[in-house]
């Protein structure tokens, strides 16, 4: 097994797909947080913009709930950005003609699987999984660069 340095194309594409993976994790966490906060708001009597009574306790609760709704709105904006990144990654992956490569990239970055799990699921050796992954990253470099250029416009 040689210790060759990965190509710059491979490295840059890996960075992009790791960012996609982090965005997916963040999106999933944010969605769980939104649901939890919405459940809290509903439990505290603030559902769909209803007003809490103006007692001292109700006023404090209403202000707290307003802050929670503002936080949820900010999370929604971030979720939109994450969704754009994930949709872009899916578009980029369409450049892969090899279904095995597509499956490897999808499982690694979208399904959060480790290389050994992917190899076992696809009935291939760990070395074959690594080789196909490396090839996929190099193939995806050009579509990724094109997508980034279009996204920056």
C-alpha cells in the first residue's frame, strides 16, 4: 500500500462533499430543534400566533415564546441554505455514470456510512470501495467547480 498524496482535484471535491455532509447533519439537527421548539410553544399555549393572557406570567411567557419563534425563523433561513447545498450536490452527482460510484458517494455523504459499511452493503472489498470513491471524487471535480461558479453568480 503506497503513501501517495491525493490529487488537488480529489482533495477539493472531498472538502465540498464533507461540507455537504456537515450541512446534512446541521439540517437534521435544526429540524429536530424546530420541532422541539414548536412543541414547547404549543405546550405553553402559543400555537399559530395565538396570544397568551396578559398576566405577568403570561407576558413573560409570551416574550420568551416570541424569542423562540424568532430563533425558528433564523433556523428556517439556514435550512434553506443547507437545502440548496444538498440539492447542488445531488445535481453534481448526476455526472457519475457508474451506479456503484453513485451509491458509494450517496452512502458516504448522505447516509453517513463508513467505508467498511459501504463495502459490506455493496458486497465489494474495502479496497475497491476506496478506489471507486477516489475515482468518483476526481470525476465530480469539474461539475462541482461549474456548480460553484453558477451558485456564486
